C-alpha cells in the first residue's frame, strides 16, 4: 500500500503540473489573438545583467568541525608490485629470448593497488602517527600518504590488527600542521549529527565531507580478514553519513570536531534485489584509542583467550537446550562451549556443552559480549566465569594464560 500511495501522489502532481502548463498556454494564445503583435525596437542595453555584490556569511557548526579536522585527514595509497615479470618471461621464451634486466625490473615496479583514508592523531619528535584500516594497507609493498594540501610522503607500517581492522602508520612530522583529537564514543547519542571525512573513490576526491546522524551506538556485525576468513564479531557505530569505497580509515567526527570513530565499512545491495542506502559503520573511538596504543607499543595485539570454540545460545534449538544442555527455561542468553583445547578453560574445569552466562559477575547474552568482556583483560589476568553445567549454575576462576595473537 505504501508504494502505491507514493506512485499515486506522484501521478497527481504530474497531472496538476500539466494542467497548469496547458491552461497557461491557452491563456497566452487567446491574449495574442486579441491584441496587435508589436516587435520591440531600439537598443539592447536593457537586456544586460550582472552579478550582485551580496556576500552571504555562512558559518555552521558542521563547517567549523570540518575546518578543525580537515588538515589531519590524509589519503593512503597502497602500492604493490606489478605482475608483468611472468608475462615478459613467457613472451621471451616464445620468441627465443632470455630474461633481460629490464624484465626483472618491470616485475619490481610498484603500482597503486588501492586507495583509502586515514587521520593523523599524534606528533612526537620527527614522527607523526596515522590511524587507518588494516584492509587499506593489507598486501602492500609500499605505502604513500597524500596530505590535504596534496604533498606526498612515504609511510611506514607501525602495527596492524585484522580483528579490529585497524592499522597505525608513521610519517615524517615536518609537514604536519594539524592533528585530530578523539572524543568519547560512549557519550554519543542516537540521532546526533555525525560527519565523515575521507577520499571516496580515491584521492581525486580527497577531503570530501558528508553529513548524517548516528543511527545506532552499538551494532554487532560479522567481520573477516583480507583472506575472507571470519575473525568473529565487532561492535561498531552505525551512521547514515555517506561512506563509499575510499572512505575506509577516515574519521567519523562529532560537531565538536572530535573523532568518534574510524570509518570501516558499509552495507551494499550487490548480488541482492534489496536496495541498501545509508548504512555505514565505524569503529568506536574508545576501542580505536586502546588498540592503536598497543599497536604503537608492540606492533600487534596480544589478546587473552579461553581456548574454546563457542556458539551463541540462540543458535541452539529449544529442544536441544533442554535435552542436551539441560538448561532451565529462564536462561535465554549466553555462549555455548562446543570444544575445549588445552588452554585456560580446560585448566579451570570448563567442559563441552557448558553455557557461559557471566564474566566477572556481569551477564553476557552472546559470544560477542563474551569476547568483548575478555578483551578488556590482559594475558595473565584472572576472571570469574559464571556458567551452567548439566543445568546447574557454577562459577570458576580462569587465569588467562592463553594468547590470541593477531596482526
């Protein structure tokens, strides 16, 4: 019904427009028949025009926020080796030639494989640090950064993390005039204005600004690495600010000009009959700050792990929850242990089909929340796990000695 209503409304508007135009034409025609036609004579000076010298002073909070951050936003160019060497060798063998030094050098030639965005967040001595997405720099043989003024600089990877899709780069600090600051992503509100800055479709459109709102503060989505392998789930900010290919790694900012997220992905309608618009996602700034701090320090993230394979309780049928897990009907959320290796969980007595429902006394509804709770700890910490075993609630202390190392 809604679609029909839209179509009908449009049709009515069209008909009304046509009626007015037709009536106007008839009126003009009757007037022309009733009067004598006169051809104007004389100078054409009265037909000249000019621009008006009126200046409109537009100053909005959005433009102020953009001005605060724009010079810290960069384009990140992923350079990779051309694969022309193999082709040259094949041609040489066909025509009886041998591999020349020129064919060797051609295989080492770098070309732009992809482009993304990034934001400079710190200057320290002769170095400046940029945060971007891991997938922006993945597979690179070399990296180049284009500043907002068009200046090109070589960049070096400091550290990467495929789980959060974050990376830190380092450039010479001499040309850097502006660094961005981070806001508290826990304090953002659904409906507040959000601005995305970056290089949609590449550096040709560098420092483009789009505006939208925060659509959701915490949205859980499936994530994967550059090889397409699942890396779990991520909690992200959802926004309807336009985010296109090339915006990845650029900042999502609030009206104070603070970075509240790093733009990472969007939903698209590729391969589907459903049209998707205005669904972009950004990594929350609070998580960004924590991750990039460790990347600068260690070059990678060492995460605590239980040493188990997990599945959401909601993925288990109600019949199996009763017959196999023997859960009380009052338990509606949690994470089910499907296998246990020789890690901390086994040492603490956790077994297959145990259902974890609490971490440090706080209820968890699924595997994403369990990981989020664990990742707040460091390797070596001890956490209290609340779980159901054969229908009975128990607790155990788990020392997180196992490391899930990601880079």
